[in-house]
C-alpha cells in the first residue's frame, strides 16, 4: 500500500509535466489511450468467445450402423408438425465440441486468434515510449529542476513587479504612438488595463468618452485636437511620466533575498543546461523510435486486414472420430475484429502523422537556440542573451503550452532585471544612515568612506555632502550620476580595481571639484578615460601593471594628459622601462614625481630633463646603478629619493653641486661602498639618508655640511664615528644603529647640543662618553643590544627621556639609582612639548608619536 504522502509527489510531477507537452503530444496521448481501449475490448471479446461454429460439408464414410440398431421412433409424435428439413449429421455434442476446438486452431487464421493480444502489446509499448524523455534519468533531473525554477519564477513577487513595470512602459509607448489628430465626432479615451493581467504587456482599450467632462478619469489621455473641438472639454493633461524604479519596484527584505537566490539558481541552471543537449537528443530519438515503430506496425498489420473473414473450411485428418472430412465453420467475432482492426489502424495512422509532424517541427525549427524577440523593445527587461542547447529546447516546448510562462522566466534571465534588483537591495541595505555610520575621520582630519565588494554604487552615497574622501574597491558596476553634485565637499577619490562610468552631468562636477585621484588596476585598459580629462586635478596616483612597448599599454591614452594643466603630483607604481614621453605634456606643472618600479630596471630617463619645475623626485626600486644624468636639468629640486636601487658608487655627486635648493638626499637600501669627498659640495643638504648600505668609513667632507640636521647611517659597516661629527652643530637626529661601533667621540654630546634623537642600538659600545647631560632636548635614546655594563647617572638630567623614551634592557636600567629610574619611568607633562619639537624635525625613521609609544629598536629592526 502507498501512503498519500508518497502518491502526492507523483501526481504533482505528472501535473507539472503537462507544461512540457505540446498539443500534438497531448493528442498522441489520447490516441494511445483509445488504441489501448480498442485492444482491451478486443482481448475481452476474444477471451469470452474464443471458438468457431462448424457443420460438416460432406460424408466421408457411409453410415455403418444397422437399421435395427437405430433408435425406435417416439411413441408420441406431435400433431401438425411437418418433417424436419436439412442435412442429418448424426454427430453427438462432444463431437461438435471437438470439431470446434480443432478447427479453431487449424482453419482460423493467426491474425484472428492473436490480433487482440498483439495490439495490446503494441499499445503498451506506445504508452511507455510516449513520455520516455520526461522520465529518462539523464533528462528527468533537468526537467524537474526546470519546472521547479519555473514555479518559483511564477510565484515570485519580483516577477509581477517587473512585468508590471514592463506593462507600464508599454502603455506609455503606445500612448506616444497615438495619432495627434482624431475625428472630432468621437474622441477616444485611452485607459490602461489593470496590471494584474496574466499578460506581461498591458494593452490599451478605447472607450467612448463620458458626456460629462467631470466624469473623465484623471488617468485618461485625450488628444489636444479632440479637446479643442468642444467648448466644455477638459484642459490638456500633462504628459505621462514614467515612474521611478523605487516606486514601481519595492520588495521587502525576505522577498528580495529570495529573488536574488532565484537569480543565482537560474544562472547555475542555465550554465548546466547550456553545456549539453541531452534532452533534445533523447526527445529526437524518442520521436524517431515512435515513427519507426508505427511504420513497422502498419507494414505487417495492413496485409492481415484481408485475412479476417467470416467463413472458413476446416479439413480434419481424424475422420474416424467425426465421420466427416470437411467442415464449414464460421467465426462469430470476425465482423467485430474487422471493425476494431480498422479503428486501430486509423488511430495508428493519426498517431504516425503526428509523429511525422513532430519530426518536421524538430528538423525545421532551430530548437537549440532561443531568443526573446517580443521582449527586446522593453526597456525594463533589456536585451536578454540568446539561450542554447537544452534550456533553449525546453523553452521552445514550453511556448507550445503557454508563451506567457517563458516571459515570466525571462525576468530572471534578464541582466537589466537583476541589476535593478541589486540596486533596490542596495538602496534598502545601504541607506544614508548606514553610510553616515561608516564614515570615519583620518589622520589629516578628512571624513573618509570606504566601500568594498559591492555589486554597484549605492545612490545614498551622493547624499553625503560632508564627505571628503571616497574609496571604492572591487565594485564592478559603479556609476556616477548627476547626483554627485550634492557631494559639495568631495575632493579625493580612490578607485581600487574599480572602473566606474560617469554621466555627462557628473563629469562636469568632478572636473570642477576633484583634486586627488588614486587608481589601482590590474591592466592598463582598466583606467577610465574620463580620469585624464579632470582639469582641476592636482594629484594623480596610478598603481598597476603597465604593458606594451615602453612599459605603457596602448590602451592608456597618455596623450590626454595635456588636459591636466593643474596637475602637481604624479605617482606611478608599476613596471616601466622608460619615462613616458607623454608626461612631457604636463612637465611644466609637475612639482612632485614618484616612480616605484618594483625592481624593474628603468632604462631611459631623458624625459626628466623637461620637468624643470620638479621639487621632489622619487625613483624607487628602479635598478639604477648610477645617478641619472638627467638630474642636472632639475635646478629646482629640493628632495631626491633614490632608495631601493643598485647604486654602488656616488661619483656623480659632484654634478649635483649646482642644485642649490637640494635639502634632502635619500640613498638608503643601495649597495654604496664608499662615500666620495664630493659630498661636501651639497652645502644646503639638511637630510642625508645612507642607511642599509656597505659603508665602512665616512669622509671628512661629510662633516662640512653645516646645515645637516638629520644623518641616518643605520645598517652599515662603520667601525668608528669620526670626531669631526662635532662640527654638525644643527644635528637633531643621528641614527647609527646596526653598525660595528665600539665607542663614540668624546665631544659628541658637548658639541651637538640640538640632538633630539640618538639611536646607537645593535653596536658594540662599551660605554657612553661624558656630557650627555648637556643634551637638554634629547627626547629619544636607544641603547639596546650593546656591551654596556652600566648607565651614566647623567641620564637623570635629560628631562626629555622621561616616560619611556630611554630604550635599554631592563637589567641595565637597574644599574641606575632608584630615584633616577623612577624619574625616567614616570610620566611627564613635558612629553607633549618634546613630541611637538620632534615633529618639527620631519623624521622619516621615527613616527611622530609620543616617546612612550615608540616600540622599535633600530632602522634595521624596522626593515625586518
């Protein structure tokens, strides 16, 4: 026995499979049922009357019985009864039964005996083969998923709203297509049909106008000609405006999530079905099989139609059992069997014609490609890509049942519909309140908002009038509309792997307000073209992999940089082989140029000669082996940064003598072996960074740079520090960490009274020279990893070291007297002033934090 729960899914599956049965399939199912009824009727009659009626046709032998053996005549003969007529057979009942059974098998043709059973088997085979493609294992799973998705699409509220919007737009389009002048006698009034119709496109209907003008509907559209024809006509209505998406389409959160899940399910099912055409092949094989089966049945059944007769001659071999050699037999079912056979052949012929029609439909129709021609003109659904293979075939079959079902499925196949659903969900999830809560203030005091991995840019962003910095990362479908005009404070835009499109109205606003633009990309083609037309741009940061000849991809239209007349800062992080000649278009306005080449050799630097207004130049990780000769033309240069290169010699320093404004030279992380004496020509130098090189000694000319304030020599091979360092009276920061120093000059502390930061960690110092108490402004002292055995008591006079500014091992700190330790470890109100003074030095090795927050020991450790 089956429970109702087990039977219900079967019935539900059978009912849902009706959607995939065209009219000819349904007709063939009814024909098979009729053929099955004919075969059952024939079998029933055959089982109930399976015999023939026979009479002897002649005498095989003469009667051998004696007259006296004959039975005596009856004593009482009925009166007025004439003599019996006909042939006297002298056969008993058992003999008749015997003759009837023998003649049934010998005289009756085989078609009359087995025809009912044969057509019953044929009908069962046709029943089994009629819907084989719906239950075949390789196709039934796809069909069940297709029907389940179709049911979800029909039930989804998003389908109704999308089709309602399509109907609304079609209504507006038809209203615009109406003739401008109508007959004055009967001005038609066009009214829209309710959006609850089953059709996705709502049609317009013409109804006669009301005799009273006040009874006209406010939604009616009346032509201007008809209104002017009467005296009491209504005033002209304003043109029909299209509703916004937010008014037409609005779902709650659960319906929106269900619709998004259904979009993803349809996308996966589409990719699965379009990968093969097994359903189409099984349906075609089934049609060919049924057509061949019908042809075979007709070929051997039609000739048997003439062999079904009523009269038959039966000749017996056992004459001695009946006394007759031949019998005349009649088959009572012959007439009925002939009628049933004709009916069966007629039904079978119709069945074969329908299969032939199916084969013609399959061969003449492109069933492995499906398009939505009726929806191409709808703006609400847009252009839906053509479908292929099994999904296209299923939709073709579904159209034979009801074309409206495929239109409901098209809502979840439309990219435009999906984008609008995502837009609505973004409007709901990323409202103005949430964006305000996500806005933060950076170190520069600017309000900043970062949006990562969103499907599109929420429109609520354009309502943030106080936002100054906007960062967009991994937003594939970002778009700046004219609403960006409301962002009155926007000055900086960061685009990380995001290529937004810009409307013309938004482009004008960005040209006027945007000052800083940072673009991170994987390919040069991802750089938006509108970025090179921002006339008010001051800073441009490009970070990514450039390709093509000269390191610049052909898709990057650097020629358009000529429009950036106000560009002051250009930062390029990529793989360049030369300075692009296109940069010469903005050479006159550039003040700072930074190139981070990721350890790729920069071959040609001749383009730098035209950038005469540069004040800051950074060429990092460019595999430079010598100082570029193009630097001679940069007479206004103030800062030169050549860190992370392959410089081995600095002989070209003499050529930099005419760079009178050069105040900062950074050559860290190179392979410099010796510092030439020509370094003394850089009289205006205030910062010299030679960290992480291979210096073993320092020339005396270095200490003639009287303006030098910061000297960074960490990570070298220095054995001693020359006593001439005392000539650097203005020195505020000295970094000697990571060297091989065993002692410091005795006059260092008494001469360099402006010293604020001293880092001698990771050396071999055995003691400190006297006079450290004279460093009243010393705010950071790092003595870790040395050979010190005790600390001088003069450290207690350095008030700037209180609050943790002294970095030393704990056991060595115990060598000081308790009151000195307490003084150095306690907080001091002077730390704020110390940190302010330190920030004035513009240190690159140490952050502008209070000394209590410093937590690294040396430049070498910070690099690690």
